DNA sequence: GAAACCACGTGGCTAAGCCACAAGATGTCC
DNA sequence: GGACATCTTGTGGCTTAGCCACGTGGTTTC
C-alpha cells in the first residue's frame, strides 16, 4: 500500500481506512456484541502498520460504533445500530422496536416541477426549476392509532423515482432497495398546536400539541425535505449531553398509550 | 510517567491524557482558531511517547474540540465552545449569543426535605429522604419578553447551597462560581399545550404549544431535575444527524420575534 | 518587486518490540 | 470428581527511533 494511488488521495490513510472499516462493519453481517477485527488483523489485511490500524479503529470507537476491551479485542457496540440514520429517522423501524405494529396511509401523492413548489423547498433541495419532485402526504399509525402526519417533497431523480405504491411502507427501505444511501439529516424541532385540519387525522382533542419536525435528508445532494407532526402525547425526543467525548444525536421515542403524566407539575 | 500512580488507574494513559488536555484547553485561555500544543510538545510535557500524545489529541479532534492540520499543528475548533454544556443548557448564554438581553424573575424559591418531594424527583436525584432540596420557579425573559418557564429541584448540598438571591441570574454561572462542574445532562423533549396557569406568565394565547423539556443535570451525582417550558413560537431545537463519525447534541435556539411562519404547510 | 528556493517544524506513518490484561486450556492437589 | 492454581495464547496499551509529505516563512536570485 506504500506507493499506490490511495496515498495520493488528500485524506490521511487512517481516515480512508476508517471509512473502509465502517463499510465492513455495516455490510459484514456484524451484530451488536460481535467481535470485530483485531488491530493485528486489520494491519495485516490492509498492509498497514498496527498503529495506523489502531488509529482507524479508534475512530470507530470515538464514533460509538466499536468498543475496545483490553486483552480481548474490539467489539461491535450494542447501540451502534441505533446510531444508524435508519434507526434515527425511520418510523417503521422505531415502531417495530417499541413493539408496535406500524402501518401507513398515503393521503396524497403527486409529481410536480420544482418551479411549482414553494421557494423555500426549492432552496433547501438545491434544484433547478425543471427538476421533477414528488409530493407525498402520509399518515403513520402504530397499532392502528395515528401518531405521525408527514408532508414530504422529494427529488424524484435522486430517490429512485418512487410511485404511490412504493411509498405505502417504509421510505427508508425503499431508498435502500434502489441503492440510495442516506448520509445525513438536519432536523428543526418545534412545538405547535395541532391545526384544525390535522385534528381529525390524528384523532386529537382540541388544544393538544404536536412536535413539528422540519427535516432535510441528504446523500451527496439533498434528497427530500419534510414537515412531520408527531403527536405530542405519544412522542418525545431524547437528548443526552456529555461533557467531553461521545455525544449522541437526539432521537425520537414512541411512547406507550398509557404513559401520559410523568411530570410532577 | 512510567511508574507513577496514574498508571494504576483503570483508564488507559491516553484517556487520562485526553482529560487533562481537555482541562487545559478549557482553562488555558484558548480561543477559537488558536494554535494548541503540538504532538511533540504534549509528549515532552507529559513525558509520554508521541504516539500516545497523538492518540489523546485525536480524541479531542473526534470530539470536535480540535482540528488537525498536517504540517502546521493542532488548532482549537471554531465551534468548540458551542459544544460546551454551558452553551447547550444555559439560557443566559444562549440569549446573549442571539443578541438579546436575558433577564430572570424568581417566582418561588423554598427549601424542602427530599421526603416531601415527589417520588420521581427523589428517584431521579438519587437522594435520601433527609437530603435538603431547593425548589425554584423562574421565568426567563429575552428583551423583556417571557420565553421560558422553569421549575427546578436541586440538591442543595451538591449545588453550593444557593439562596434566592443567587438564583436571580444564570444558574450555570453560579455553579461555576461555587466550583461545581456540570458534566452531563439528559433531556426529554415533548410538546404540550400551554397549561392555563402558564398562559398569563408566558403571555400566550390559548391553544399555543410549548416545548416541555424534562432534564436531569449531573456532575458525579445528579445535581438537579427540571421541567422547563419553552415558548413554542420562540424556540426550536436543532438536531444534525450524520452518518459515520461526528454527531452533535441537539441544541435549542431562541428565535427572533418575527420568525413565525417558515413552513410551507 | 516577483518568483524560485530552502530550511524547519508539523502531523502521518512505519518498524519491532515489551507490557498488562483476559480467557481458556492444562495440570495439580485434595 | 471437583476445586483451585498455573501456563499459554492472543489482545489492546505503550515505547523508541526513526523517515516522509506537507505548509510556512525567510532567503536568495533574477
């Protein structure tokens, strides 16, 4: 590896190695708690020094994907997959994890030119006016109870041109299937009173609030922009702040129907 | 350093070094963009090998505090201080950063035995029934406009025994002053309709929602537990999810009074 | 004045090794 | 047979002593 082209990349070797190991970790059939490659194995397999191997592995440890155990090896962290974007943004995945049966009702689905969409949408998606978008409105249900109402503009081209039928279940599985790898998302979370139009949809009493998440999903370029309302009485976001090293993104949790009053107000 | 007591600690040397460098970074008068110690300087100063120094510095890089520039040195990252817990949880700090004048009204402040408090409070604070708590209700204002209402139980002993007068401005500055270093916090964020009792306080119309953040602040032990309501029309949480390495905790942003409708609903 | 050059310090990376630690296999004693 | 000590093996932690590629700034040259 000492003279090949990879050395000419701008990124340091340990950084490239970090990426390759991450791929391997995700695609190699590793599960939480599994033993990962040792420093020596990595060094041998990629023809690098043990120290470089260690530095790359350390990156995965710092990112929370692995765990070092002295005298034993490197292990896939239990919560590593929860770090996955899928777990952070996929309703289907989250609902299933909390033991409830997810379902979806597609309320609207149409194609439009970006020029017809709101200017803020065009800007956030970074598209020319001629670009084809798909607008879709979906109601997500857990055990038949409506809990999320989402409105989404997606760039057809970049998302594998989904049709109405493709959006009837998990959007993230669809992206997977067509080979689109989501690499990031930005969320803005606000609290709003449920609009009258949604009150019936979400089966809420007047005066109940929802968490409105405005989010942009990205791969190389923006893939979609969404406004999603989470029932205030069924969802909460968790956020752990840590001084020092390993932060975790906030994540939404679906609550059980009877978890209402847990505050001493 | 080869034989002294620090080696007997359970934590690897590079980890301990990481902590010491973090202290140095915070307390050493470093500002964003400043040049930090080089690997060789760290190695020399602490009597360790360059590689161990690099590994500790790498930790700070991974955590977003530093930035490596090959051939130049290690530099303090511009947003490093935003990572600080202070920036994440201190209202005074956030308000000042967004260019608005913070103020505080202490609505209530009394001491009580933990035994008198709600059982959930006792559990979350991990205290015996005899432990003395301080309960405080505060209204936080930005440019005179009420934006946050907070109710907080704090463990008097662990928080430097603050009195009513000490809670009239930033609680985090107070903790600093009495030498308490906050090391972590957990937040649960929900959306609730503003209770009638708070409607007047926050000067909100009926049917407006608030972000209710239930949080526990910790040092070695839990310091306080709080329920804080952020005006839904003035606050939003940001959350950036990244595939791979450097996640950032969600953070609350105070909006300008005229930033109301930014959604294409 | 501008361009080419050079020296120096930096992080990136290697080599070859020893250490402390964890765990399983082996052996020993009762 | 069972309990306990010991050995062996493999792991991550850490060191020494380098060379390399890169950025920067000063110096020289034209």
